[in-house]
C-alpha cells in the first residue's frame, strides 16, 4: 500500500455509530468500572445467552493510519461511555479449558509479567516506523530464542519480520499469533503496538508451557509483523506463505474505553488510490488556451467525489487530498496528484465503490483533456471475526477477570483483515485508560500505552487469548466448530 507520512494525521469525520448502524443504547450501571459489578454483568449475559528486498517495498508503501480501533461511540472518559451490545454467543461455563490448564497459563504469564513489561517499555521508548522496526525485531527475536523457540530473523525477505516457532510432540494442529511493532510518525506508539507485541509473545510462551506440562501435541508460531500502519506487512507475509499451515490465528489491539472492558469489533475494507493527471503547461497570461490544466482535473475530481457521497451508503467512506505543489502561478499546471482512501463494510462492496470513485477521476480527465493514471494499492479487507473463537475468548476473559465483552462496528481498517479471509481468526480489542479525546492515534494514547494500567489490561487479555488458542490445539470438537463457522462464512 502507499500513503505519505504527511497523511498520518488525516482523519475523516463520521456519524455516531448508533445512528449509523441503528444500535439500541444500553444503560451501564454506575459502578461499571468496579470488577465485582463487571462480573455481575458478565454472569447475567451468560445466563441470558447460554522474496523482495525491503528497499523495493518502501518505494510502494505509504502511511495510512488505518488501525484506529477507537470509536466515536464513546468519549474516553468512562462516565460518558455508552455500552456496546454485549457479545451474544457466549458458551456455557462448561465449554472451556480445564482449570489445571488455565492455572498453567496464568502462572506462566504471572511469572513473565515483569520481563514482558520491560519489553513493552523498551519498544515504546524506541518508536520505529513501518519496515524500520530493527530494534524491536532484534529485541523480540532474542527474547523468543532465549525461551526455547526456533527463530527465523528477516523472515521471507522482510528485514524486520521474524518467525518464532515451537513444536511439542508429533502431529497436532498449528496456532498462529501476531506481534505488531511499528509506530506512527511524530507521535510514536500512539496505537499501542508495544502492547500488541508483548501480548503475542505472552500468548506464545504460555501455550508452549501448557503443551509441555499437559503433553498435548501441537505447534505455536509467532510472527513479528512489520508495517501495519499502511505498509500491509501481514498482506506481504500472507502472499509469501507465512500463514500457510496455520489452523487459526490470534492477536489483540488496545483501544480507549472504560476499565475492564473488551470488544470484538468489525472493521472496514479499505482501498487506497493514487490518481495522477498529466496535462500541458503554457503561459497562464499569454496563451492559456495552449495548456491542459491538470490541477483543474484534480479539483473537478474532488468535486465529483463530493457529489458522489450523497449517493453512497452511510457506512461507506471516501476521503482524499491533493498533493502540495510549488509551481509558479503564471504557468498552467501540467501535473497533479491526488491520494484517496475508499472504505466499505465488505470486500465486495469496496470493489463496487472503488469503481464509482474511479469514474469520477476518468470524467475529470476527459473534461479537461488530461491523461489519467490510476494506481490501486493493495487493499485491506474487512475483519471477519470467527464467532466460535470470539465466544471462547469472551467466556475466558469474563469468567476469570469480570471483563465485559461487547461488539460494535468500527471505522478502522487492518491488514489482519486479509488474514481473516484465509483462516479462522480472532482480533479482540481491549480498553486501556486514557484522557478524554485521547483515543488511538493521538499523543495522549501514546502516553497511555506505557502506563501500568494499560499493561495490566493487556495481560488480562493475553491470558484469555492463550486459553482460547490452547483450545484450538487441544480440543478436536471445538476446532471442528471453529472450522465449520469459517467455511460457512466464505
């Protein structure tokens, strides 16, 4: 994919999600932020529901601050929170791993807590942009190797990708996990990828210990995935076979929200487009009729898209900019470039909307006698959460920690969406405390991502993800349900 770093702070306005998707508001008890009350809400819910070099890649990628899993649905102060719909497909209490396995997972993660916290702070203090995550690559690769994993550095031709793999016994299934590492220009780890990195590490190490302790055959593969913030690192790895052989894949993402809350969110598919117009320069005062104005074509395109917005669905998004120029005023511009993001709820809807947007560019080129070049970059697909994995995760985190798991649509996009089209996937979000209006991709969120409270929330989620992932490897009936739901969704 490709956006400029200067676009990193570009945000689009959107309707409140309850108006957008017609969700009914739910009241939250005043004591929602207390663990006891969260546990009570959770109990009520259960009862109610029963081979290229990196230099070649950086020339075709750009910054797209696409993974903001915050929502206009709520203010970041808990007192203004409007609760999302509670996840409706929770399994019965017996539909979970046994207490001995859970104890193993939690004990390992409690033991590793301080070292994982240190990893998080080190990554946070050394923010690195997409495809430049050298410090994080080395730090995490060394850590996984020191804990008995077989590590492949610079995986599949990406200099900051890595793979850590561990197998116990013979046969068994393979679980994939992702650790993101990249930061944002100027504002550092304002999307909390330092937390995503250590969560992936924690899940992998906890499952390794559980496989050994309880003698369950299986393989766990942790991928260090670079360049989520616009470079589509997971898409490149997917194309090169990194996810081949995995039976399921898990990861998580921090977001704003009240204490002890988690979300299984959807996302929008996204297509980025570069539109370039080539005209003819001429003296603007002496012979303007000899020119073909490329800047006029760009502005006409912008106006056409603005008109198109009246006829698109309310959950679709189109946003674009005209690149800056220092050309002289008295010269007819012979070149102009625009950059656009087109988003829709599904891959198929995205394709249709992209065609309509492209027609706006074609019409503007025809009207101004300019030549048009359209470059469509690698799309991010919508995130397809596996409902069986989501239910197991919801039960695990709710049962042990009193965390209430909700679901709502998100305007964000992620390259993990492409992975979710290939194999059963889960990508829950978890809340960390932050200031009002301090959601993802803000300096306030960068500050929040290094706090003790954020680390605690991350570890709660990590334990639940590890329990969920272990069931994929251990429980044949559970995995069959996971696979059946995935195949039915295709």
